[in-house]
């Protein structure tokens, strides 16, 4: 869209609008109400509901304002008897076969059809014939479908196609018999639930929330996703201390992700009120003994005495799932309470080398959507950073961006790519080296790529104008990430801006890196300390199997669930989940966003930063927060440069997120890193065996209700019985209606009676068990 | 079945009576493919100029000037250009294209090739309805014959003009006759219409410039090249050039395909003399639907003694449209409520379901017609039906909704006496099963 202004007259008033602007948007910006159902910004135009009719001078018929591009001198009327008649007529048509069962509809109270008809008031019922009946059904255990309420706006099929690239649902049949359905009966897709979210009526419904409450009985709390590093904004619907559902409906929340969420963010909230949450503090008085319930006073007292004995040998580990406030408080505990330099993050991925070598700023998701060129090296955003994946897809589909993927696996997004450089397994580091040091031609044979492919890539970048975004996955080593972050700036030119986008795994990976500056490595901390305070659980299995934990004198774990880590704990302190806490997460674009308490902490749980502060106070150090999250945030903001001056009031509006500016390092000498990469390349075998076949999104098997925010990654589910507790969310495993796995050989794992602890063992997850 | 020209030399029907008229041999013996040769010696602009001069208007129903449509194709577009023949012929009452393809397939191929040459296209598609499978076999055979004679394919007649002709069948949906739905179907998608603009001439098949023309439109092209645009035009009138095929059905003695010069006078003579008069001598003419089911029905007294001219302007003046030339003659035994109910069911059945007014409106209207047929009509139903038609007309996504509205509006406005008893609760009295089927 150019910034050239043209004149448009609406209802007699003249406006200067941007050339190319869409009439419906312009009218709405000027507060002229235009009803619509099928129009949805940034989706393909549909023009099928015919609600948005307006009169444009010199045009023969009423026109759909959703399809009209403003032209200079256009004269538009949005309100007249003729227009009102037409709009009411469309409403009347939509209600003709509609069952009018709002009183039993889960969308009642937040239905756009209901709202529009109510706004008109006196709708005469002229339809006296009998309504066509179509039975309701489940498309999958979490997507319920009541076709009779459908107005065929096809927002659902468009988001499935355009956002998800899944194309799992489509309209079937014809005319008035048209229904939204699946290919072959059972919804074979990533179960993102976006079709449910965008559905303006009660047709597609959250199967896990069926008939639980009326929407208006829910308290809506705007918060941040606790799974992905994209920092998606969502609204937690809670009532009576329970989280009932999570949505991103624009009537409740207006964040960077719009109405987009994924299966984890939307449906993976069953852990909050799960029966297996740790209810009270627990003490294991004797190594090898049992964890025994106790009071907070007793537990804090016990911990204090033990930590005092250990002195500065206490190590501190924080999960990157925790809020900035909690991670920062854990670091303060190490430095100010036990005087230890042994503090770290439990994540195996170290983001410090990346952030210390930034040569250009981080991209925002909006910038990704409007980028002209995107280079993705490794990673699996469709599974791990789903919103980023959606932005990439739309940049290509709707924005004509060029996508270049360098990967050892042909992930699904390669279908969208202008260029796919298929490298040998585990050779992404080597590629990073080749990309940074174009003089070294020996590397290519090790990566299994041809010089011409690299030339094409560089040509494509060289010719590109507009924003060029480089993103890379966790499958690149810290050294490789450092090198790429540092060379990115070389591609900038007058016509081309370069931006970086990291793809870390956890909701607060970036915040954890910021909070825990100056940290030691996890293994150093585990080796060098005799006692440990662990916020969350460890996610690195080797750290456990190596027997580190079993050799410690004393271990305190702040957790929501009993996990493999708490098996080594002497004291377990019940921690609050993200839904029970106030705080902040920092996402992969540097946005600091609020986490808000939706429900009271369950049982005796407390926010992690409060637990840590309580121990500190008992040990004689008052952090001065006075148990106020805003105060905790103020303290951290004042001690970390990038966050300087930030306060909660600045973070109030989720539609205007605040980006912390990570310092841009100048050109640096990275010979140490490149040498390390080179040694890695030298050690690589000469091979040309490629990974073929595109993996389905997801790797492990989980039960929806037992998914915690630790849950690594997963995909779908599906068990015949549409009760959420029977939903298996898995990766490569999909289930038939009868509960048998679709892909036999992948079918280890959970049978219908599994609990969290079983799933943890069978699927090898949940070592890291808390928010 | 009568197939003849009246008031002019047969042009469209020139060869259809000949034995083996579908073969290349017979076609070429009758000057076939001569006009392609002639066209290939002309400049593309000159060809388009002749078509413009001929005032040929699209014979598919909308009557859009063909030469103008062709000139909308952007010449400098680097994209492929496509010629698509709309042989879906699904408008109730229309069956002329079928005769042309069955008896004179090479005329269509020649017409398409001339269009392709004029528009710098290398690919032509013939899209027919699923029920016309047997025509596709005839067309395929003709294409193969033409290919063997170097008339289709690479370097046609030794020139550097190459052009392929492909055939494709839909699954038998009325909506796939609408040009943009046809293109969706041709691409393999559901037969949904697409937004206009962009018009097919700019962004059609595979988002490339595409000309969609009816069979009869394309078979007229070689005639225009032969005679020159002006002479062809002068067969008809200044604004409605050339000759036109009418598919005559209903209560006449000689139903069939008739070729008339545009501006033929008059409709009364056409029905009562040319078509052999009323099927049963004792039954009077009640009405005519002159242009396929989608146009306004005419009352007998708007025909008899009115000297209605059979061309675009004449029919508009008489309160209807040429449409596709599906000429349905109705005698006094027909209950217009019953026949309109039947048509409404057709539109409901064929509504693609994309847009609200047509999808829900046609379903609702069928329910109302069913109700009144069962004796549950109410006086206010006439107003309700008209209001629903008004709410569909001009508000639907494509012209199918408009067509449904016109068919019903025409009937209820022009035959109120047929509706009146029903609206007072009378049951259907139709004992004439044939009346339900046209
Ligand atoms: C519902 C509907 C059905 C149509 N069916 C046909 C058809 O069967 N054959 C046809 O040639 N045109 C049909 N048309 C008209 C086409 O959309 C289009 O105008 C025509 O193919 C253009 O060719 P022409 O300019 O040669 O007439 C139909 C239009 C509508 C709205
Ligand atoms: S859940 Fe997501 S992927 Fe599945 S059908 Fe709905 S939008 Fe498509
Ligand atoms: S299911 Fe919902 S979103 Fe999809 S077409 Fe129907 S009303 Fe629209
Ligand atoms: S008017 Fe609407 S529903 Fe009817 S055929 Fe056209 S697009 Fe489909
Ligand atoms: S919003 Fe414009 S037609 Fe639906």
C-alpha cells in the first residue's frame, strides 16, 4: 500500500485515505458501522455473506464494501433505507434455517450472529416453514460441529488453509445442503482450534468446553502463552478457581497473534486444575525416604537451616518456563542470599552467544509477515513457534515473500520455499560456517550441498529488496548462532534491512537469558554445588542419569507436579502455574508481555518468586518486593539495561507490546567460534545420505489434560471418546476412532488410563515439570 | 425435431444436415478451415476489428459484445492466454450448442483457433457439462482428425502458430456454466464462482488472461471472417448482428433448433406458423419464456398482435431478454404456479451455496411454493415471495441468484390470476405431469 492519499466521501463527509485502502476498513475507521461475517483481515476475500452492502455512486447495484478498493472521488453511502433493508434481509436469510437455540449454545453471548440480530432489535419472523435439520457431530475430540448454526462464511476453511497450511476442512455438498466437513470423516490435522476461534457462530466449538459454562459466566484474564516463545496473547476463561478454556477471541484480547493460537496454547490448560498438582510443601526427611506433607512454615524453616549449612555451595537453577520475576529472584537468591556464582538456566540451549553477537535488531512478528525475503536455517517453527510459522506462510502466500530453507529434513514449510537447500544430517553448523566464510570451499562436500545452491542463495539475497529476515533453529550450536548473528549485518544495504529472529523452545527462553546474565553452564552449576535450589525441573536427562542429583547433600525443588527431578528432592515446594501468577515473559522478538493471575493458586501453591523470597527472608535477606509482583518487576527492570525504566503500567495494553532493545554488538572477532565450528566440520564424515520424508508435526505422546507447560512438543491426539481426559496429544502418532494408533510402529506410549507419571515414563517427557 | 433456418440462409445450420457432417472431410468439402487460413493471413488486430464490426454478442446468455471482450485481453501480459469454450449449456430450455457440437464440431474448433490466433493463445479448452459426455467423444475425435491434418497442435499449417485444444467435462452443475465457476471447475476446484473484477479476460484460468465464449459465439467467428464483419452484422440489425439459434420447446407442433436473423419479425408468426402452431389446436397460447428459464416470462397478449422483434432490443422492449435463446412455449393447460415451483426447485438444487441470499432464499422460496401447493397459501405470500426475490436480486454473488429471482418475479407479476386461488388456500390441481417437466 502506498502512502499516496485520495479523497473518498462517506455519508457526505470527505476523508483522505490511503490509496488502495479497503472500503470496509475505511468506513470502520471512521466509525461507520458495517456489518460483516465473511470478511476477515488478511484472509482471502470471500464476499459471500453479503452483509456489508453499501451504495457507491455510479455503480449499478449495492456493492460489498469488503471487496471494494477505494478510488479517488468515490462517493459512498453506508446508511439508507435501501441498505438497511438489504442488510436485514441477509440477517433474515441467515436465520431461516438457523435453529435459534442460543440458550443451549456454547457460543451464546459471544456469537456475532446473535449480536447483530440483537442490535437490530425488532426482527420480524416471516419464516414459518420447517427448518432443515443436520445432526451435530464431533469432527475430532476437540472440534465439535453443529452444522445447523453455520452461516458458511468459510472463515474456518480459510484459516485452516491460509494460516495452518493444513486444508483439513472444506465445504461439502451444495446449495442449502452445504456443510463444513472433513475429508473422510475424522479431522486429521494439528488440532490448532483456530477454526473454532474464528467461527462467528456456534458451529465449530471447543469440544473440551462443551456445556461447561456460559461464556459470560467466565472471568476473562488477558495473559501470555506458557508454551511457545512466540509470546502469543490469550484470554484465560476461569470461574470458581478453575480454568475452563483459553481463547484468543478478539472481543477479549488483541495481541500480536490476533485470534491465532495452537493446540498447546488453546487446549493445554488441563494441568492447571489437575488432580495431581502438588498440594502442600513436602519434606523428605531421610534420603531414600518418602516425601511427607508439611506446612509452609516448617518447610521454609527446614530449607533455611539446610542452606545455611551449605553456605555459598548452594547452586540455583531456573526453568526458562518461569516468569522474569521468578528467574530474576532466583538469581538474586544466589548472589545476595547465599553469595554464590553458581546460578543458571535449566535449558540446554544457550542463547547468550546469540544475544551477545547481535549485529542487527530482532524482527517482530509483524515484520516477518511483511518481509520480502526469509532465510530459515534448521528449526521446526510449525511445531515449536507456530505463530512464526503462520507469519512465514502468510508472508509467502499473501505477501509474495521469498522463503529460503536450509535444513537436513524436508519440513512441511519447504513446500512454501522458493529455494530449499537440503543438507546432510547434522550439518547445519557446517552450513553456518560456509555461509559466514564463503572462502572455505571444502565445507560444501561435507554438507552435501552444491556450490551452485549457495550461489543461488546469495544471488537471491543480493537481489532482494525490503526486509530480509534470518531465523534459525535450536539445531544450530551456540557457536553457529553467534557467528550467524554476527554476520547478518553484512547483508544490509540501502534497499535492504536485515533482521534476526531466534527460535528458542520455551515461553521465556529469551527472558531467562536476560535475567540470568553472567550465569555458569548447567553442568558447572551441578558439579560445583553441594546443595541446589531448582525452580521448575531439569530438562536435561543426562544431568540426572549422570547421577549429579543423587550426589547432592540437599535439593529444594519448586514444582507443580512430581517429576523425575522431584524424585531427588529433599524438599518440594508447591509452585503456582502461569494462570495463578502475575509476572512477565519476554518473547522471541524481545516483547515483554504480562502474565496475569486468572485464578487463586491451587491448594497451597505460591508463585515461584514468592517462594524464593520467603526462603530469602527467613535467611535474613529482604528483597524489598513486599510480595508485590510490580515491585519485583521494577527491581529487575532497574538492574537490567535493556529493561531500564519499564513498569507494569507500560505493559498494560497487549495490543501495543513493548520491545526491549538488546544491544547491537559491533563487528566482533569470532575466530574462537569459527575455529570450533571448523573442528566440528573436520570431524564430520563424508556422506551424502539425506533424510527424506517430511515428518508430521510433533514428536511425543501426551494426554491433553496431563500436558504441562513442560511438555516438550507434541501433536495430535484423537481417541474415539470425545472427553478431554481421553485425548492423546502426540506427534507422529494419530489415533483412529477405536483408539488404535494410525501409525503402528510409532505406537509406544500411553493407553487410556495413563496418569502424568506414567506418561512421563513412557514418553520420556516431563522431566522438566513446571511453569 | 425441426432444425432449420428461417428468414436467412443457414449459417450456423449450414452443414448440420449433411451426412457425416461431423467429419473433417465433409467439413473441408464445405469450405471448412478456409477461414482459419484466411484469418492467419490477417493481423490479430484486424481479426478483432472484424469481430467488433460484426456486433456479435455473446450467445451464452449475457449478450456481451464479443469483439470488446477480446480487446480486454492485455496484449503485453507475459502470461499464457487461454481460450475457453463454454459448452456447459445448462440453462433450462437450451439445447442448441449440443447440435452444433454433435453435427459440426470442426466449426467450433475453427472458431476457437481463429480466436486463439487473434489473441496469441496456444491453449484452448472445451468445457462441457457431465451429461454431454458423448459430445466430448465426438469433439475429441474431431480434434484428433484436425491434429492429423496439422490444423491443431504444433506449427499449424506450417506456420509458427501452435495451439492445443483440450476437452473437459464437469459433473453436471448449472453453476459451472457461469464463466468463473467454470474456470474454478476446470482448475479442479469446487465449482464456485469467483469475484469479478478481476474479469477472466485479465485474470481467468490459472490467473491468466482468458476469453470464455459460448459455442455458438465461437462458431460464428469463421462466418464473420468469411463474410467480413459488416456483411455479417447486416444479416441482423445494427445493434444485434448476425443470426441466432433458438432452442424451441414446449407446446408447439415442431420443436427444434431454429436459426433466425436477428430482428426477425415477429414472435407471433414464429410460434404460430414457423414452429407449426400450438401443439393441440384447441389449446391457446398462454405464455412464452423466450430466452431460457432465467428470463422474464411473457404473457400471450404481449406476443399476439404485438409484432415482437426477435433480437436483443426487441425482447427488452417486450419485457424480456434474448438470454440463451431457450424458447419455451406454454399453452393454457399449464398452471404457472406449478411450473414456477418446478423452476424454483431447479434453482434451489443448482444454487452453489456460496452466498447467503441465493442459498437460503431459493430454499425458502421452494418451501413457500410447497406450502401453497399443498393448500396452505396465504394472501400475504405474494408480497413475501416478491420481497424475497427483491432481497436476492442484485445482492447475490453471481447471476444465478438474479436468474432465480427473475424467473419467479416474472411469473408472479404477470400471472397473478394463477396465483390467486393458491393464495386463498386452494390445493394444486395440476393433472398434467408433462407440465412439470420442461
Ligand atoms: C448461472 C449461470 C449459468 C450459465 N450457464 C451458461 C451456459 O451453460 N453456457 C454458456 O455459454 N453461458 C452460460 N452462462 C453465461 C456465462 O457466464 C458467460 O457469460 C458466457 O459463457 C460468455 O460467453 P459469451 O460471451 O460467448 O456468451 C451462465 C451464466 C450464469 C450466471
Ligand atoms: S483445528 Fe486447525 S488444522 Fe484442524 S481443521 Fe481446525 S484450523 Fe484446520
Ligand atoms: S463453521 Fe463457522 S466459520 Fe466455518 S463457515 Fe460455518 S459459521 Fe463460518
Ligand atoms: S448466487 Fe451465490 S449461492 Fe447462488 S450460485 Fe451464485 S454464488 Fe452460488
Ligand atoms: S463481509 Fe462483505 S460479503 Fe461478507
